[in-house]
């Protein structure tokens, strides 16, 4: 009887060991299938992207993340989905994927690329500087963040160039508003806008006109000292500018420009001689 009980216990133990081994094998096989599905989904995403079906391609890249979220392919797939949308100008969808990437994969090696693409998505939506202020501000924010956190990258170099263009856009918006007030004879708001261009956007092409308008308005309001100050500033930085000449005429009504006659006949003759040297 004791022997039978012993055999029964032995069979139960062996059965349990067998079951546990079987479960472990099933788990490994499942894991291998999952990885295979993930790779197939990623490759299919690339294939569909090459074909031009961006929506199905993005769907396949999102599948990769769902299938194997802890793998190195998950964040790559999110970035690929973002790029797929960006490539066909679906900026809203691209922005959604990029913001999700930055929130989910903090300190990822491709974070600089994500910030750059995010900034570009906002930058490319700037059509009218008078209306698209939200996109301008967001693009500026992400370009500045990229320069600050990843200064020694190619993305950062391009960000510096893009920020210069954004400064031009913002300055043109200020000039548009300033001229709007000027046309409606609202002198003080106009002066404040022109001053903002001079103080905040002094490296842009719009600063010359802003300085001239400050000369014009201050002189008209009887503030000659202020007018002279802005004329001197304009002359110091842009002496060859037409805006400086115009401002100088305001303070010197009897000013006449001395025209220098050019000998175009002699110039043509010299050019002809130069041309003959290469015959």
C-alpha cells in the first residue's frame, strides 16, 4: 500500500514537471513568432512607403510598436511613421507621432532628430506671417531647444539658419502692424512697433525702414532730438541706404543728391577689350 502511494506521488510530480516544461517551450515559440511578426511588419512598412501608400505604411510601423514595445525597433518605428506622414505633408499626423515619441522614449539617441523634424513640421506650416503666429512660435521654440540641448549636430546648424529666417518673418509681421497704424494715423502704436523692430530684430532687412519711420514720425511730432538720434543710427549702420538719404532729407529739406556721371561708352570699350583677350 505504501509502495502504491509512493508511485502515485511520483507520477504526480513527474506530471507537474512535464507540464511546466511544456509551458516554457510554448512561451519561447510564441516569443519567436512575435519577433518575426514585428520584423515582417517593419519591412512591409518600408515596402508600402516606397510604393507611396503612406497611410498603410504608417499603420505597419505602428504595428511594430504594438507587437514588441520593449524592442529597439519600437521607437524607430514611431519615428518612421512620423517621417512617412511628413514626407507627404501630413504635418498634424507627423507632429502627433513625434510628440508621442518624445514623451514615451525620453533620452533616446534619436531625440535630436525628433526635435528637428517637429520644428520643421511647424516651420513648413508658416504661410502668412500675419496669421500663422502659433506655428512660428512653436517652430522657434523647438529650434531653440535643439540648439540648446544638441549644439554640435548638423540639425543644430540648420536650426540656426532657420531661426534667422523666423526672425525675418517676425520682423515683417511687426512692420506690417506698424504700417497699419501709420496709415490710420495712430502715431504712438506705430512708433512702439517700429521701436520693437529696432530693439528686437536689428539684424533683419526691415530695420532700415523702421529707423526711417522713427525719424519721420518723431520729426512730425516735433521731437527733433529723437529724429536726429535715429537718423544718426541709420547713417552709422546703413549710410549707403536709400532710407538714410530719405531720413537726411527730412532734417535737411534743401539737400540735393550729387549725381555722378558714368562714362558708359568708355566702360563698354574696356569690356570689349577684356572680351577680346579670351578669343
